C-alpha cells in the first residue's frame, strides 16, 4: 500500500489516546496506522501530533463509526 493511499482521520497530542481510538477502529475491522507515535512521546508538547490513518476508501466509514461512539 502506498502512503498516498492513507488518510489521517484524527490527530492526538499523545500516543495513548491514539492507541485507544486505533483499537476501536481495529475491532470494527478497519486497518489503521499511526504516524509520529514515537516523536509524540519524545516531544509531548503537541508540536508533533500523533496521527491515526486509514485507507482512503475507508476514511468516510471510519469517521462515521467514530462519530457514533460514545468515547471521543
């Protein structure tokens, strides 16, 4: 899969929050990838936000799924 096939659907100031949302998406069958997860740990100022990516064709469904969840 090319990087251009991925879309960042959420950004988080820390890796822990991103992991929780990633787990929710994966439990629903979405393939997820994270960006800057290590950089966000070294520089926890929010300067390097941790991004949560999904395949471009899944982005709309993934966003709809997350909007329907009680945890944001």
